[in-house]
């Protein structure tokens, strides 16, 4: 009986833990402001390395990458002031993408360090950046077969500290950021950045050969 009660107590504790995880008073909203294509020479050092690393097949002299300029808004939905750790310049370092074909481009920074950003009750702050779509759909490697993809693109804000009562400092920030088991995530709304064919490619028809009977 004691064992059963202990198990119930543990499960109850876990439920509260996950309830707290799911109910962080933060809302993340992203929207696409501009969608466009950028053309690069396939011999550029960066592109050349990407092609070589992933063994993409590029028969033309250039490649085309799809870009999405986005606005991302963080809002405090609680009735108290909260504080969120973000990098002063490369704030995108505090976010992850939920799929493997969209990347946050980031930008160059002259001065960049972690800081606590204050959000008063109901306050919102908006940040801008650019998402890049992988070229794997346009220049697949030989014999590469892509199955159904994650249809949505979401950005997840990495929460590493108590948003109401700070426990970390700048030095401990880096240690916790390296330990993903300590992360809590707040996910944005969904963007749909794939074509229907990219999200759900047609099944590959593999011919079946039978031995001819003599």
C-alpha cells in the first residue's frame, strides 16, 4: 500500500512539473514579412562546402535559396514582471527550430553577451531575422529519398532560469545553455513553408522483376 501511495505521489509531482512546464506565461508569435529567392554561385566557399558536405547534385552554375524575413514577438501574458535570458545581439541563439530544413540565418555582432530582458505585465517586444530554407529539395543527392516532412515551422524559446526570480548569472548562463536537459521550451505558432509536394512527396515506385520461366 505504501508503495502504491509513493507511486501516486511521484506521479502527482511529475504532473505538477509538466503542468508548470506547459503553462509558462509567455507567448511567441512569428509572421513572415517578406519571402524571396537569393541566387548564389555554386563555387562560393560557403555554398561549395554545403554542396560537398551533403552531396547535393547541382548541374547549373548557381543555386537558389529561399529566404523568409520574419518578425518574432515575445509577450509576457502574466500579471507580474518576468525576465528572460537573451543574447544582446544574436538573440536567435536562444531559439531552436522544430524541423531540419529551416534555419535561422543570424547576423554579425560587434558586441554580444547574455543579458536578462525585462518584460512588464502584458508587455511585448518584437525582433526581426531571416529564415533560410534548405536546398535539399531542389538539389537532392543521388539516390536520396525524402519521406514525409514535418509540415510546420515553429521557433522555440529556450528558457533556462526562473522567469520571476533569477538564479543564474552571466557565467552560469553558458553552462546551462550547454545542458539541454535543463531547458524549458515555449513554442511559437506554426508557419507552413513547404509546398505540398515537399511536405508529402509521392511514394517512390520500385519496379519488381520476376525471373522469366523457361
